[in-house]
C-alpha cells in the first residue's frame, strides 16, 4: 500500500512566502488554562517560559483559529528522513485522528510532520503547526505555500516574535511548546539521534501522554524507546482508536 494522497500541490515546491498580515499575540498560560491543560506545577510553567521574566505570561504569536487548541489535540511527530513505511503510518494515523474529530498538531518540518499535517488536511481535519521560526519566516522553504494554507484555514503558532533570529535551540524549545498544547504526542518514526526525542522528554516533564509506534518499539536496532516505556503515560501505539480511548477516557 502506498502513501495516502495529500496536498501535494502545496508541498515540496519552493515559493516566496507571504507572512500572515493579521497575526496576534496571546498568553500560553491562558491558552492552557482555557483548554483544561493548565493543571501544571509552577516549575512546569517555568520550563515553558524561555524568557525567565517571571512576568506571569508566556507570549505566543499566532495566525488562524486559536480556538482549535480548545479541542482534543494530538501531536504527530517524527524524523525528517522518513521511510515509506513511516509515511504510511503517519498518513493513516493522522487521517484517523481527523476522522475522529481530533486536531492534528505537528512541527511543519520535512518528513513525518509534513506527512501528518497534509493527510489530516486532505481528509477534512483541522491542524495546528507549531514552528521554530517566527511567523514571518517559512522553514523549510519548500513548505512556504503549505504554511500559508495552514495560517489561513487552520492555525500557525510560534513562541518567537517576528524579526527575531533563528537558532538551533529554537527547535527543542518549540517541541516543549508543542507538547504543552497537545493532550499527547505520538512518535511515528525516529532514530537514536532524532530531535523528536526532545518532545518525548518534554511529555514526561509536563505529564503529557506519549505514544510510540509499535513498529518503532519492536525495532531492535533502537534503544531509545526503552527509556520511555516505563513512563506511566507511555503507550505503545497499536491502533488509533485505542490511543484516543486511552487518553480521552474519564
């Protein structure tokens, strides 16, 4: 079975990026409170506050429908150099989340992120892209038009103000925010050195659900899954429905 169809007309073509005109600023603390994800200890909020300003607010910049974060949200993440099997896993999982009314969250990187967001959108779902650059930049450049589609019809968020420089440290910080705004994160495919593992660690720190694809857990070449399987909120992903039932059961 090949990868499922996605918005190929928007992905993989370099284009000049048009930043959102009507971007806004909000407070991550308030967003988490409104969504019901805000029951965290003070030290957990401190981890999210990159500025260490202790001002009581954590600025988030966004374009699109911020109320998507009030709905059930699951982050689908993984390697940039995704295999064909990984593509199929990402597409199927994102499609089934969308069909269940769950918002798909991801980072808009090449690979698993783009596959998941595209599959959800193609199947009528809503998505949230959390980026490691300011809203006025598109990275990677080949996702420029795709990023525009997301901020116009879905939601694009960043913790970095327009005009700021982008550093490598932005992306682990982005993973922290993505873990916070989601009810759970699912790793579709990741190597031993994948940046995706930053988000797995953030799920543990923030008390969020963490799913790991069964195929990844059973890959004996990988040692990193063992580090997380003992976490009480870690789930070996066998089906989309079982994951949804587990994290949204009362």
